[in-house]
C-alpha cells in the first residue's frame, strides 16, 4: 500500500482541522459552546428518559382507543375475530385461550 499525495494531503488537512478545533474549544467562546452542548444533551437525555417511562401508559391508552374505535365502527368485528379464532384453533364455543392452553402450531419442515 503506497502513500500518494492525496492521502498525505487528507491527513495534513485532518490534523490541521483537529488543531484548529482544539484551539477554538480552549477559548472562552469554545468553553461556552461546550457548556451549551452539555446542557442541551442533558435536556434531551431527561426528555428521552421521561418518554421511556411514559411509553407503556401511552401504548395501553392507544390500544384501548384503537379497540374502542374498532368496536364502534365495526360492531360485528369482535364476533368475527372470535369466529375466525375458533376456526383456526378448532375450539368451538371456547373462550379466549390463555397462553398456557394456546395450541402450538407444528413447525414447517
């Protein structure tokens, strides 16, 4: 692998940019910029943590609203899905299966 002039110029420009950034960040204005960035990063982090904590409640609310909307728009949807489930599992007249009693389908070979 040979070093040609493009590689050498790229390295020198990168090193110069690094030195310039270091000099700028050591100045009073650069330190102010770093403090602003740290403050903004901490705000974003706290917002993200709050969103993670609120996510389960939001998803439960969304699920309930979606179910209510489906039920009000299509009143026969619940009976349709129960019939479809019974046809799929072969359990006539059975109530909703719990995970313990739900049949496990055979794997496709």
